[in-house]
């Protein structure tokens, strides 16, 4: 098996040194870089196809290790995650998001040896069919799963195939749209009503959806949500923000010909309005 390429994502230099010392003598996993924030980690991942992230829970600049794990879990090709924390508080959530291991700092070399075995074991799974001389074999599991095969007459088969094609032909179906946004959260699919969304905030190729009570990290790009929500009273006030205009209670003029809007709710939220969008917003509001 090829050497696994690893990235350390942790703001504590002592953690990074501990990992580097251990892996200096480990040929199967090689440390190929360090980052201290999620932004740096994602930028490095665009250049190098890392196989493993040794990822701290507490990271600077907003997105923590659990949220970054959630971002990476939505990718088709993603590195294995080993989370490093000071306690067990986030362990269940980490494994629920697909982390390979969860380390409590400070950890011993013997504990890292167990981590290495886990990483190598999971790394082998996708490569089984690539081993020399191996040919995938078809296995009939119908008996195991209780599947019953019944003969079908030619006419019945033709009718069945026509019905099946029609069922899958979306052009023959009227698109039904419910005013709720599907959001994947820790293995659950939440349906958030549009009228509960206060604003959406862009983050890299992802976005945070804010309601009055919650903040959801999603795989949606801001542009795609703008196209989806525009006809439901949402407006792009800034390159980073999409706002539910039903929630806006005030537009304030700021120094330097700048504008800011405020939303309803117990906690007032202030968001900037870009200069090139203020006239469009005034027109929509009839000002």
C-alpha cells in the first residue's frame, strides 16, 4: 500500500511537534504539512490530495474541527479524520460524522500506534479491487436477503418497462416545491421552513444558514440558494449575505455612504449592504 499523506491542522505547536516526532519513524504515514485553521486546511487540500487530517477541535477564525469534519464529510473524495480534543465531549458527534479516531490530548505513542492501525485498515478498503490479479466476483445475495424472482410474460415485461420509464421521466412530472430547505445535519435530514431563515452566510464553497435559534453548516453555495430563495422574498445584500426581507426591520445609513440593515428578533442582527446593491434593494422596498 502507498504511503498515506497526512496534514496536521492544529493551533497548538506542542501537538504538532508530538505528531511529527512520532511519524518521523513511521514509513506508512508521512506528514506533508501543517495548518492552524480550517481555511488553511481547505486551501492545502485543493493542492494536495491528503489521505489523513489530524484535526484539532478548537480552531481559530470561526469554523471548528467538528464543523470542518462536517464539511469534508459531504465530499465524494475526502481524507480520513483523526480529531484531537482535550476531553470526550465531542467524541460521539465525531464518530457519527465518520471520523476514524478521536484522541485526547496529551496522548502517548502507544495510543498513536492504535490510530495508525485504524488508518491503515480503513485505507485498504477502497483499494481491494486494485490488487494485482484480483477480479471482482458477482455474488448472488438474493437468497440471503429474501429476494424472490418470478417469471414475467413478454407483454407484462413491456408494460412494466414503459411504466418504469415514465416513473423516472421527470419531464412527465410536475415539479412539486415545498417551502422548506433540506439540510443534512449529523446523519439527519432537517427541513427548515423558508420563513424561519433569517439570513444565509457564504463560507468558501459552503454556507451557514441562520435562523433565530440555530446556525446550520450546509453544502449549498450561496449562489444556488440565491436562485432558489429569490422568489420567496430573499435578497442578496452583499457578496457574503443573502437576507430574508420579511425579517428586516430597519435600514440604517452609516458613515462613508455605507448602509446596514437590521433584522427582527430578540437579538438584533446587523448586516452590511454593498453599495452596488442598495439601489436594487430600495426599488424592491418601494423607496
